[in-house]
C-alpha cells in the first residue's frame, strides 16, 4: 500500500510499546491535545490543513506521522497480555508451513492443528496449536504427535507484542513495518 493510502497510525506508549492501530483522525486529536511525546516514520502519513490565522494570515497545518508515542504511562503492562489468537495469525506465525511435512501451503488450504487434541483436553492456545495441511491433520487425527509418530518440525510459541502487530495482516507502510521488525525477538520466525 502506498504511503498516501495508508490510513492507520501505530500508537505507542512513551517507552515505544505498541498499543493500538488508530485512525488519522484519532492521531490528530492527540496532536491537538498536545499528548504526543514523539513521532517516527520516513515522513508524514498525512498533512491536515486547518483554518487561517487572521492576524498572521497563515493556514494551520498538522502533520500526522505513521508512528506516534503518547505521553504518560500505560494503564496495563501489555507484555503481560497474550495476543489474541486467530487462524490467519497462527498461519502467519508458522509462515504457512505444515508443522508435520514441512511443505508450504496457501492460507485457504491450511488448518489449525491441536498438538494435544481438543477431545483430550488440549487448549485452543498459541502453545497448543500449529499449522497443518489437511493430509497431515487427517493422518495425525485424535492422537498426540508421539502417538502418531509425526514429530513436530518446529515448536509453537506465543508471539511478542511486536510480532502480533505484524501478524494482524494490515497493510503497513514500509517504514512502520521496518520499525516493528527491528524490534522482533532474536528467534522470531518473522525475521
């Protein structure tokens, strides 16, 4: 997506922890309230024009950058909050690779596979789910990988806060993507 059509701003806390995707309008409100600590990005996402100053004869201009950190402390420590789980985020975490055969598939073909089957108390969680192709998922069936003699080719993990913002699949400007990617944990599959 080109910079001129990107419509969301990455909102951070003052320490640089991602908080939310906000609209340009919400970002403008933060700028108007003077609650922005710092901004980042290759350049403004949008320039908003306001009214004219009668005395100076100049029009007011507000530049909204694609990354915006707000003053003040976060109400909760978001590093303690597990990212929400979805099929697409799981497939993207696992790079669309089946955990059993190692082949890459289209997202539309893949399935969420419980390592410990749900029928045997396996949780619907980041640590108990991997990506699987339909063939491997059917072969493993209602067994553990050990019982099915199908060892995992990679281990599941809970994505970091930075990974979660990339996994959401939004159209992200290159500079924002680069900013998030530079903060990924060392062993991240998204590197």
